[in-house]
C-alpha cells in the first residue's frame, strides 16, 4: 500500500511500485482532512492541474497512465509533490471505486465564496446560477456541475447550513466541470434572496407540477434556478418566496425528471433564450 511519505521521481520508474524518497525537508503542519478531497478520474484531476496545480498534494497512478501524464509528473518532480505508480487493487482502495480511470489525487478543497464577494465580482449582463436546496446525491451533483460548466453557469449557490460538498465521485461524474463552476455560500434565505434581487436576479422555483411552462415562459437575463432535493422537492416556503414557478412539460409517462436531468433542460432553455 502507498505510504504518506512524498516520493517524487525524476523520470518514470523502471519497474512497478518503485519508490524514490524525496530529500529531507522541514516538517509541515498536519492538515485537517476536511481541507482535502480525494479525486479520481482523468478529467477531474487534469482540470485541477490546469487551473490550480498548487492544490495537488499527492498523486497515485497506473503505469499505463505515465505517457499521458508526463506534464503533470514533471510538475510534481519540480515542486516536490509525491507521486507513486500503484497497481489496480490499490487504486480501487484509494478511490473507493472501480471507476478511478487509472489516477487518484489528494487535492486541497476550494472553499465556497461568500455571496457578497461573489456578487461584487460579478460582471454586468446575463447571468444564471443554481441554488441547490437539499440536493445530496454525489452523482447528481456531479452531473449538475457538468451541465453547469457546459452552459457557462456562474455558480452553485449553497444554503447556509447545507452539508453539500465536492466528493471524489461527484468530481469524476463532473468530468472537469467542478473546476469551472464555483460554490458560493449563502446566508439566511431571506437575506440571500434580498441580495440576489438587489443584484438584478429573479429567482425561479422549479416544481414538478403547477408551474409555468418552461418553454413558453419569458426567462429573465439574470436568473437563479432553485432546485429541490431528490424525491422531496424544494422547501415550500422557499418556493413561495421565489419570483417565478417553472415546470418542465412532459408526456406524464413518468412523474418527473431527476434533478440532474432537469437541470440540463433548464440551463439549455435559459441559454437558448439569450
């Protein structure tokens, strides 16, 4: 099994699991494990390397990935970041998944931005964001992030007490989208709504039934879609506080789309109207 000792190499190892210890360095303070997330999947890790390489703390990879990952491995050597070639069984254990795609990385989390700071930095013009009210399934979160990145959505807004955070599974499903869409932490719902309206946003509650037809409704230039939890839907008081109520029409053969599929439809329609 891999150890916690950094082990950069100057070149690809001549045999599997070879380890070359780094020169002795001053001890560094131990990090709270909540500050890191273990990612797996080639696009998830490559997206971190492209945008914020200094966040990478450790890297584990299959031997077959060495040729593809030469730029990343050279960066690790230059910056004394430990990496190891490990076998399939170890990759499965490290990722807690068979879908590791031959690479696992320990990465510093990017903390959510405060709503005030995000709004202050936001440029003028059309803008769309997603308020996730109770969404918790990591695969749904990953699919939402992938759609949000595809359509250029400005942020994922997290309620004040939401425990939702990026996981390895969500990042893999997002296929790099987790690095393209920031998380923003809200305050109290009423204060957050007031701040968003003050910045020119309208809020749209997405409901299974009883809302205006998404494909007919006139969507504002600056819009926050509020999406409810899988199964339970969104909070009734929050829905009542929104400016719009929108539904996605369908055949009725099934009750509704799941939250990730619905998000893709909602974002596509907002983008089309722009």
